[in-house]
C-alpha cells in the first residue's frame, strides 16, 4: 500500500473541536510534526478535513 507523509504547518489554536480531534487521530500533536500513514480512504478523508492545517509530502 502507498505511504503518505503528513506535516502540520498551521496551528490548531482556535480551531473547532472536531478538527483538533482529527489532528489527534492522525498523530499530529505539534507544529511541524510529520507522521507517515498508509493512503487508505479513511486517512485521505481525515487529511481532506484538515487540509488547511497540513500538507502532504
């Protein structure tokens, strides 16, 4: 399965609770942190939900 790397580039401060929980579910806890996940539909949907806070490397 294809892997994707996700980096948090914008702050979670002042964001709605569901977006904060999505970042937690992805494993992103701090700014500039990078996580690697398999490119499943569930992960891609979570990335799409917080696309304004992260970039895919």
